[in-house]
C-alpha cells in the first residue's frame, strides 16, 4: 500500500504533521456545519493533488504531500456554503498559477492556498463574503447532519444586537459599530455613541474562543487551533517569530488606530475580538508560518510577521474588506524577499563597522 501511494504522493513528514494538525479544525467544521464540510475539504485536497500530479507525472514523479495541505487549507478558509465547482476552480487556479508556474514545490513565491482564496473572493464575492450560515447547536450538532442552509441575519439588521451565532460575521458588525460610534461622537450624539458601545461590549468573547459561530469552516474555533498549534510546536515545525509576530502587529495597529482616533471602541476587547474572530489564529498558525514563502533570517521573520499582522488589522479597520489577513499575507509574501535582503545587508554592514 505504501509503495502504491508513493507513486502518487511524495512522503514529506512536515506536511503529514500539518495534515494531522488540520484534522482538529476540520472536526470543528463538521461539528458546526455538518459532514458536507469534510467532503468539501477532501474534494479540495483532491483537486489540488490531481492538478499538481498532472504536471509531475510527465517527469515520472509523484505530487508533493504539500498539495494535500494546500487543498486542506483552501477548503478550511472558505465558508460552508461555497459550491463544489467553485472550490475546484480555486484549487486548480492556485496550483497552476501560484505553484507550478514558479517551478513546483519549494519554489512558489506566494502562499498557494491564499492565492486560491483571493481568486475565489474576487471572482465569487456573493458566496465568499456576502452569505453566511448559522452553525448547528447542541447535542451531536453537525455530526448528525450533512449540511446547514440557514442564512445569518444581514449586518445592517444585526449590528446593534450582535449574536455570534445568528448575526453577520463578528468582525463586520464590530467595524460597523466603530464607524457608527465615531460618526455619533463627531455629531455629539451621545445616545447613539453609547448604544454602539453597549452593543460592542455584548460580543461574547468566550463563544468566539470556543467557535460555535458562523464563519469559514476551519477558522471559527480558537481552542482547536491552539491545540493544533501545540501539536505543531511539539513536532518543531513552527517558527516562533512567524507565530507571535502577527499578534504583535495587530496590537501595534490597534494602538495606532486608537491614538489616531480612527477606532473609538475599547482597545482590549477590540484586540480580543480581532484575535479570536476572522481567522486570525488560523492565519498565524497555518499560513504566516509557511516556511517556503517566509524569510529564512530570524530577524527578517520578525519584521515579516509583524508587518503582516499590522497590515491585516489596518485593512480590517479601514477598508471595505474584512479579509485582512488574506491580503496582508499576500503583501507579506511580496515584500518578504526584500525585507530579508535588507536585513542581511544591514547585518553585514554592522559586522563590517565592528571590524573597522
């Protein structure tokens, strides 16, 4: 059996460990949204693997196990309502244009799963950003069902009555509340400003942490992602700067936005909402830490990761998009080589000055 599999999938221990870690968010996705989630993620993995294999088979080589990781990541960062044909398009696109076009495994500049997600986000905004589904609640929840098709309330109707299960996504509602409070304060409308503040204070942080909320399949449960992180740290796969840097970057951005008066909601709770909602931990653990697109120099890793977190928070707060980490990671991938070259040259210059 192992020999048969080796003909089609190259064994890569770090990638197998990553797949094992991703099984926890996948279990959370099934609990929240039903067994369709598992079928959806496995189908995404198959599409990415098959696309890469059609390239590698010409040289008599199997597809990399990384293709399965790309497919799993791409599936888990999509909402539960995405059609199968769309994830197939995303999987094929990211494998061809973000991986094989650069020469295959280990040569890609951009994170393939993020490229696929960005392509789907821009091409199919109705399913990727405008429609969300209420997760199953209580008992066996999604383990006893195939799928849920109950849509969430619109942002405009749920902004002042935030329920982490039935409202629009928490980050969207929080952004609208901040805008509303800032405008109310500018107009000296104390009643409306207090109303927005009260709605924001009612956001249930504990529910965000445990993750029985609407959102993308694998990003909802911070608890499961932290357990996955612990396993990957035990396997010595993650680099600490890449893991911690984004969280520092978000904090710095939040401080800057508060000092600039662009955010008027409580800083600590705002940071916690950003930390436990919107896929922050998932991005920090599984995306930013991807070694191929990240710098090799340790100092460059800190700058790279902090920059990604900083950009993600700014994009979330000031742009029309909530997918801050998606764009921030792709921007980080773009400037990562320049950051590393700059720091290496700076270190050489410092050593040269010390020897003079």
